[in-house]
């Protein structure tokens, strides 16, 4: 009921559209297995000059299932130098983890190429729930370096029932030089001073070849609220170093490969995948992709293959997708986990629909067959 | 060995030649309009694109038809009864023009003055190419530098996020990019927002996401999604291989909620953990290493009550001993959570 009211309120707000067209989209998904039904409604558009609204709400068939994913009003200057968002939104600020928040977020471009971002509010609780004394606030100050880079410093504090949950500082940087670019972020956990999260990626392009080197360091306890007892166990960091290559081997053929090594708790493991994507037409509407993947980890490694085909014919699209995973250690959960989906889609004007049959054998279900039906429609109100 | 390698190379070459059309090396010949021939013959653009110099941003397209070709006084005696465009043009070019009209705010009338009637100032390829001559964005920016600096996409684009076909000159992410976009998104979130609305970010990072985004598009197996629907079969393997990654998007209690909804691990009397998970002595205490390796996984089920469960053993004098590792220190005040669970008086227990 609350979700229905949310939809009604959102649509009533959006119905005042006058500056820009209002775009709405509705999707209904039904399946033979639980959960059997889902209705997703989304929309965005202008409600006044310089003011727009965006919302995405959903309702499930269970009585207590329904929520708002995003529901925000955005006001911005005509030259986009300043913007304020109010409502339920995703707040991002440089290196900090994105926060789903009921509150306000703003961004301003200052002179001398400085940018300021700030947000605050109440962390989202599912089912439109409320917890007392929960709040968070954060922000970022950044500076653009010509048109070749930028740096920023960010901070976040989050409280749960008034108690300190998260306090972290982040630094981000991005630099582009000719055909190479570097992007990095680092987060310092200020409660228990630790370099908790580091991500670095260096990319170089040579014609149809793109090479990326990436490294990651992450401390698990940093992701937990500071009030959790698990933060005092003295956890081990997870590190990964890898390289990815993507090659446009032919106008319609892309090849990609990724090789990496991971270290967790003095154990080392390698992972890799290779993939080929062949487009069946110049626009890429039809395509075939095949992939082999290996993830190695002690007691949890697996090897898998995936094949997917999408073939459009007029208003219809046929799709076939399959995966086969072989775990290193089955532990009584089956030696192979196949999964497959065959679908037929249809698009006509503002309508689109799809019917699919999904079959799998997973550690949870020896056999599982599901039938999916999806119906979507777009509206545009001038 | 050498002859075998040579044979393989020849076979690969033959395969590439045989599949040249499939791979896109040899395109099916398509008729294109001979723009270059007309320009080099001294025929000005407005002679065929009648009224283009005064055209506003309205719904009228200025694509010449058979009548235009004849009215210009050049082709008033066609050699064939069929439409000129059926052989001398391609629907792709017209489609691109219609798409541009729908996606861009543009009035030729406003640009004819600054360009001083020189169409080639923007349509730079007209002297060298045929077919579609839509300028690339870099050409726009040669004059509209300010919009570029502000990233004011709406200055030209009607609905950039709604344009489901990104221009070829733009960054197009492959399907693994979604799992490693963090560093790039951190430093250029506004660039991401040029194309992606908030609900795109929220579909993974939102705590109220209804389902996998791929689940809503079953007929598009190429759609970008953090997980394909088949991921559920190997999610525990993925969590074990990449501890801490799950919680980037999922709240720690997500595991328990989903397992409860699906009827997995509903028993309160049966432990889901393997033998040797907990006990006395180093040989039967697998839970310790697992907890240090991925404490978030433990916290996903053992929330508030779980913490009480831990400190039942892990206390000074208890069978688990001091839970802190050697050299442990914290700047947390003793009276704060979780310290006060064992240090109620704010001092040594």
C-alpha cells in the first residue's frame, strides 16, 4: 500500500511536467517460481524550468514487498554550475563508497576549476523503514586539472542509533596523457587508522587494442559498521593484481582476456577469463559471445564456460544463454552446475515483451525450471 | 613441427578470408549518395536541401526526394522509373539523420550565419566521402568549448540518458566494466551522470533494488549487469574467492534475508557450517581463519546476537581466549560499541 501511494505521489508530481517531456516506463515481470510477480515503475522529466524529478519504485506480490529505489527532485542552474537533489538518492563523492540515502545532495562548480560536493541525510532502510538517530554526512572537494585530469579529497561519517558506524577519508585522482590514463582511489578508515581500500587502474590504447593494469587492496572490517564485534578480530586484507586486454580483432569481432593473481590470508590464487564477441550485423543488434573463466581459490575455485546468442528478426529477438560451472570441490552440492535460458523478445513501438524458460541445477536445487514473462511499456508526455 | 605451424597459419588465413563478411571485413555493398561528386561539380548544398539554411529545430526533415532531384534542373529526365533513392542512397544515412533530429537540439538557421554559408565548416567530410556526413562532436566543440567545459550535455542533447545508442566516438563499456568501474567513477562521477541516471547506479548500490537488472531483460543476454541470472549457482564460490566484494553493493544482512526467503538454512537446530568449524584446539577451529578472512560473511548472519555468541568463548579466561590479535590497539573509547560488550566499566575485564 505504501509503495502504491509512493507511485501515486510520484506520478502526481511528475504530471506537472511543463519544461521537458515526462518519460515513464513500466515493467511487469512474472515467473513460475517464487517470487512470482514484480512491477517496476520509473519516470523522469521536468516539473518546472530548471527542476526535474526522477523516481523508480517497485512492488512485489508479497504483501510486505514494495519499495522506492530512487525518488528525487533535482534543481539546477541553467549553466549546470550548481545542482541540488532532494529525496531518496545515491550519493557519491570521490573515493567513498556510494551511499543510498534519504536526504539532500548538492554539487557546485567554483572558480579556479574547484568542485564541491556534499550530502547528508538518513541511510535508507528497506521497506520504507526508519531507525532513530541514524544519519550520515559527507562531501568532497576536487579540482579539475585542465582537461587532462582531476584530484579530490572526500570525507564521510555515518552514525547508527547515534553510535559511530563509519568515519573515513578518501582521495581520488585521474590523469589522462595521450592514449593512456590512470585512475586511483584510496580510503583511510579513520576509526581504526588503516589504509582500508585502494584501487588503481592504468589503461593504454593502441588502435583496436586496449590494455589495463589494475590493483586492489581491501580490508574487510572496513566494510562493517564500527560497532560490530567482527571489526576487532584482526582481519586480513584481500589483494588483487591483474591485467586485462581487449582487442578489436575485426570490425565485428572483439576479443578480451583478463589474468590476475589474488592474495588472501597468505594464500595465493590465480584467476583468468577469455571472451569473444562476434556481432552479427554492423549495429551489433545480433551477437554471439563465448567465454571461458577460471577462478582459483583454496576450497572455492571453479571453472566455467558461458555462451550467449542474440538474433533479431524484425520485431522479434531470440536469445539463448547458457553457463556450465564445475566447482573444484563439490562438497555434496553437485559436480556441475548448468544453467540455461531461452527467450523470445518482441518490441513494437512503445511496447516490449519477452517470454523465457530458465533451467538450472544449483547447489540449492538439484533441478529448477522457471518460466519468465516480462512486459514493458514506455510513455512520453509532452 | 614447422610444417604443422605453417599449415595452421594457412588454415587460419583461409578461415579469416572465408569468414571476412561475417567478421565485418567485407561489407555488403550498399548504395550511398554521391555527396562528393555533387560538391566537386559545384552544386551547393541548399540546391538539393532546399530551405536548409533557414531551418529551425522543428520536425521538418530536409532530405531530398525524387522531386528535389528533378526540380534542381539536373535530373529532370530520370533513366529509371524507380525512385532515385532506391539505388543512389541508403536507408542507413536517412536513419542517422532521423536519429540526429530526434536526439539533438539543432537549428541550421542559427549556424548558417556563423558558418557564413560554408556548410563544409561543420560537414567536413563532404569533400572526401559519401553517404552520411554528420559532424562528430569534436567539430561542435571547436566552437562550443564552453558547453564542453561545463559538461552541459543538455545544451545539445534532448535526452542523453535516453539515447540508447551511444555514438561510435564515445566510450562504450564492455560487460565486465561494471565490476571494475570504481576508480574511474570516483574521479569523474559527473561524467558518468552524463549518460546514467541515478536509478542505474542504484540498481546495484541501492539497498532497495528489486532484482538483478539482467532479470528484467531476459531477451538480452548482452545487457550490462553486475551478475547474470545464473550467478546464483556460484555466488558462494564468488564470495569465497573475492571476500569483501559483495558488500560493495549488498548490505551485510542481505545474505540472511535471501536465505530465509528462499528457505535455505531455515533450521535453527542444524548448523550450516561443515564439521570442524568450531571446537577446542587448532585442528578443529576452521571458523577462526574464515572469520579473519571474511568477517563480513560472518556478520551477514551473526549480527547482534552473534556478537554475544562470540564473546561467550572469546574472552579472557574463556576457551577462545582474548579475541584481539597480537599488537591490537584501537582509538575507540572503551565505552563505545563494541568495546563495552566486554569492557562494561570502560576498563580491563
